[in-house]
């Protein structure tokens, strides 16, 4: 528990975009807006997976619908997360070499879940890829000599 808490504090104190930190907090506290959290029947995967995939955070963190984009854009192997979808990102967050890409991955999955839950009509892979590209741009260190607008 202590290493996970240290990792969480490290990320929260980092210069990462606030939305990445917010998504991480929502993830570790199981506070995604999904039917598995409510006292109602659990819906199927909103991203297009066939049954038995369900509207659960642990499914979305290892969902095959975003696997290709996660591998191509962030070098994250989503199928490897399926055995332990919540502990695995913490192991990746603990490593300074994979910390930013993992934070962006969690943000992208959280954003995709909310976008499709609230009426988005694009494919999950497209929403995820767009969010990841935007967050990578936002999280990039400023270039030397670049004047912000």
C-alpha cells in the first residue's frame, strides 16, 4: 500500500496536466461514471466489445478497443493489463520512464468512457487516440525559445 501511495503522490505533485491527475484520482477511488458502481443492472461495454464484456472500469482499462492506439501512441501493451487492470498501471506509474505515458493512458481511457457514456458517437479507438494526442501535446515540455500565445 505504501509504494502505491508514494506513486500516487509523485504523480499528483508532478507537472502533468490536471486532467491526468483527476482521472488518476477517479480511477484509484473507483469513481468512474459506469453502471457497475450503481445499484442497477450492469450494462455491456459501451466501446463495442461483445458480451460478456461489461460497463466496468477494470474492463475499460484492458479493453481491446483501445489496444492498438495505446500500443502505437503510448507503447502500452493493453492485453498485458487484462490480468490485473488496476495494479498494472500503478507498476507503470512507479517507473519514471513510463509514468507520463501511463498517466495519459488512464486519462484517455477515462475521457473515452465519459465521452461515449454521454452520447458520443465516434468509435472508442478514435476518441481515445484523439485524447491521447491532445494530452501528449499539452504535457510536452516547452521548447527552448518558443513563445507561448
